[in-house]
């Protein structure tokens, strides 16, 4: 359980860092930090549900969509905004773009909701598959 607590603590800390950047108006890196917060929460969840973490972003993200099925669309959007934040596009070869403040805020809000849901699941252990 100590590992799960550390993963969840890291998730909350990363989210707070992302929010602080956002509040200062420094948009670069906010979506990436928010995604890292999401992923830390998912690591805690998959360790609890599966006894282990997954070895890649893709596998972790796909399992998150099963465990937190009502957030499937948000999880996909988080990946896209993370990529735009880090690389300037959704995937290699796609059109370059920038995130709007609203997109960044939506990502932060989604991660906050997902972390709360993970906390609920970890608390009672019966909400997710």
C-alpha cells in the first residue's frame, strides 16, 4: 500500500505543479505535467487492480480506459494535448498546433476528476473492473 500512496501523492503533487504554472499564465508544460499526474494515478490504480504496473504509456492508457470507462474520451484527449504540449502535434506527421488556454484548463479539470475517482476506487476497491 505504501507504493500506492507514493504514486497517488506524486499524482497530486504533479497536478498542483501544473495548476501553479497555469495560474501564472505559463502554459508550456502544463498539459504534460497534468498527463504525468494522470499517469501516476493510473499506476497506483493498476498496481491495486492487477498487482503490477504496465510497461508502456499505451498499455497503461488502454487499461485506464477499462478501469475508468466513463473517462475514456477524456483519457484520449489528455494524450493528445500532452503530445501537442510536448511536440507541437498530436502524432508524428500531423499538423502542428498550439493549445488554447481553455484546452489546457479542460485537461487540468479532467485530471483532477480522474485522480478523485482513483482515490475513491483505491479507498473501497470495488468501483473499477
